[in-house]
């Protein structure tokens, strides 16, 4: 066990060396004295410095060291938990006993990442507070470039700083910090490796408009509803008008859909004005209602640029405008992009009607969308 200096204001150093010590004098000093000399040369006055554990290896020091190591170990565990959760949990994962639409996959990853970063921070703070020397300094700025003496003194300062951290002799902390740092560095790799292990399948190709015989019987056509679950009838929409609609599937019934559920499904039904006709894209001429001479057409409300709701309808020009980056889609050209950054048409939903119990006609989706909804890697132009 060795004793180290404590409570050593360096006034005597200034008395001993009124000017800067020479390189020879510096080389003859202990690193700590040279560090003080360096501080003084930079007009940094160490007014108070006390080693928290002047006697090394005491029980108190070991306890403090274990506390810091515990924080780093928790961080490392959270990091490995993140990697395991990313790879092993399905994206629909929910806590046992909670409804399946309460998905916790993303919160679980976020929580583990937060714990990892939090405990690395806590470990650092505890290390500085519990183990490193207390120090109070007053510092003035000085001019550059540095002299040889400055360089030697800076080197000495760094050496003493390294000694202060205790890194060379605190192997427990070093190992746990290395573990936590390793886990943190692995996180960006997880997305790359995980993407190879977890393939998204066809989930991005479906919405809740996908027919479901289990829920709706017959052909399984999904009813089209307003946000308050009322069914949408062709009579509800004036010529030249539009309305926002959704698939009539409650989220608790959505498990069998294997799709990106309600977030992908907002849709606009537009009623054309008399005499207006949509120049449909290949294979989509019959997607409106009635199929032979469509008066109603339905497009995804999700902008193909970056996913904002493209729902500002300019009736005179029959354009749909996206407020985010001003993309415009020409409804009479099957919602083709004609201005702004969007480069892909809004996908079109095949519309149909069925007669309800009250004898009125109500819209249904004849099938799911035939194209992928929204932006992302689907942008191929
Ligand atoms: S999100 Fe619609 S234009 Fe950018």
C-alpha cells in the first residue's frame, strides 16, 4: 500500500520556480509535480486537490469500485438484452396478458437502449465522484504555440490524469467498461445482421383492406367505414366531394391480417363531377365504382414521398395536394404525381358496394391495394 499526496496547494511550487522550470528540472520531477508545474505554466492554479483514498486497497475503495463496475455491468447486460430482443422477438410482440394490439417490440428495444446509455453515464459519474481525486482549479487562458516545456508538462498532466482514473490498476472497472462499450458498439451492427436474420416477408405489401373470410364470411370483403365506424354509402358524397375512410376492422380483430394494420389504411374516396373521367393506369380501369364507368375512385391517403396525408383536394383542377413538401397528384390521371418530390402515383383501392340490412348501398373493398402503400424503399423512380 502506498500513500499519495493530498491537500497540496502549490504555492511552494511557485516560490521554488518563479519562472517555468527547465526541461531538465521537469524530467527530474515526479509526474504529479510536473503536472502541477504544467498547470501553473498554463495559469491553472490547483487550489485544492485531495485523493479520496490516500490509502490504497481499503474496503471503502473496493466497495466504491464495485459500485462503478455494477453500473457498467448493468449497461452491458442491457446491451446484450437489446441484441437478443432485436433478433428473437417478433415485431408484434406484446407482454403476456395484454391485448395483441398493444405491441411492445419497439418500446422494449428503446427501453433497453436507454438503460444501456443511462448506466454507462451513471458509471462514469460515480467513477468521477467516488474514486477520482477531488480537485478545484482556477484557470486563465494563454497564448499558442506551445513550448517544449509546455509539451512535457502536458504529457505529465495526461499521465497523472490517467493515474487519477485508476484505470491501470482497476481491472474490474476496466473489464466491465470494456464490456459495456463493446455492447454499445455492437448496436449499429445489430440492425445490419438482424435485417439478414429477420426478413419482413410480405407484411409491407398488405393493409387491413385485405379480404378476410374468417371475419366477414363469403368473399371476405372488408366494409369501408368512417372513423366513427359508420359505413360509407355512395349517397353520402356530393359530386366533386371526397371523404376519408378506413377499413371496418377493429384492431383486436386484426391479428390475422399480417399487414401494417391501420396506419397504412387511410383512404380517400372521391366522387367525380359529372362528365369527368379518370384515365386509368394499365389494369386499374375497373377499380372505381361502378367498374364500367367509375364515378367514385379511392386512393391511398398516404403520400408516396414521405408518408404525410395527401388530402387537400382542389376541386377545380382535380388535384390532391400534400401539405408537407407540396407534391401534387392528378386524380384524373389516376393520382399520378405532377409536381413536387413524390415520384409514384397514389395506390388505388378497388371499390365495390354491397346492400346493407337497411337496403342502402355501402362501399366495400373488392381486394387489398395492388401496390405498396406510402414511401420508403418502394420509391424506385
Ligand atoms: S410527404 Fe408528401 S410531398 Fe413530401
